[in-house]
C-alpha cells in the first residue's frame, strides 16, 4: 500500500512516526517507511558514449521536472565533459581498463553518498562489490524489451529475426545481468522497411522516455519491490 497525505507540523512528525511504529506497524509486523515529498534526492549518473539518455535527464533536471539534485556524472569516456560542465555539474572521466576494480573504486569515491544511481547507457557491467558499496538503488535502461534479446547488439538480432515490435526496459540493477526487477517498459511498431540504423534511432526515443519514467517513479516513491517484481503506483 502507498498512502499520500498532508504532512503533520514539523514539530509533530517524529512523534507521529514513533507512534505509528509502536501502535500499528509493530503489532501488525508491518514493513513501513515515511518519505518526505519535499526532500530532494541526490542522484548520480553513469554514461558511456551515447548521450541521448544523459541529455534527456539533464534537460529534465534543468527544467525542474526531475525533483532531484544531480551531484555527479561519471563516464568511461571523455566525450560529454563540455555538455555536463556547461550546466555547472561535476563531470568525471574514469577510464575502465584491465584493472576494473580500481576504476570502480575511483567511481565510488567520486560519486560519494547518493540516493539513486542512474545508468544512462553505461556500457560496463558493474560488479557485485560495486553494487553493495554504492549503498543506493541503481536503475539501468536496457535497449530491448526484456526478457527478449538480452546482452549485446539487441537491435541487430531483432533485425535478423524480423521483429515487428521493438522496445526498451528500465530495471533495477542486480548482480545477475539484465535480470533485475522491471520498473517500466514500452514498445513501438517497426516493419521490414526498417534497417538496423532505423531501429536504433527509433529505440533511442523509447529509451529516453522509459528511463525518465522509471527514474521519476522511483524519486516519487511510487515503486515497491515485491520479490523479483515491482509494483508501480
């Protein structure tokens, strides 16, 4: 259950939270959490070369739609330094070579404490250690309608199969690749006339929208985890 209500006066909130825990949650053995809607979350973004999802998130942040503070953008390529820095946001280039552990440690150091990590087409697999140490949920955008065409080059494989629908999936990141709980998905129709480049162009539009919807739902506390599934209000 998700319930939204007008806040109690600031001086009374701690008492309200304590009474709820003692008088309701305790006897019912209920897992619960209160979230203040006016608190702006700290958000970090990781990205590789493709910038369509990054640009969309930055536009939403700049226009005040995102409801979060972008505290860092980390990339394994230097391509987007000017775009990010022009907005007054910190951009960090962290190359990923053979010593992936050192790169992840450096990224964690630069990101610091955040409430959400967004992988805006970050084309590196994050280790289980990184996911544990980040201390926050991570959302990934997958350029395919999961569970079909997981892994690399989904558009090429979709083209080979002559699919009539392509899509994108936003999901929480877990240790198992592309298998985390799904937050949002969308599809659009394509035809035999569309080549791989067409599928990629169409797919980029879907990816932007699906990722933005998933991030917004998380920031609005509208996503509840139920095992391997999500309930999105």
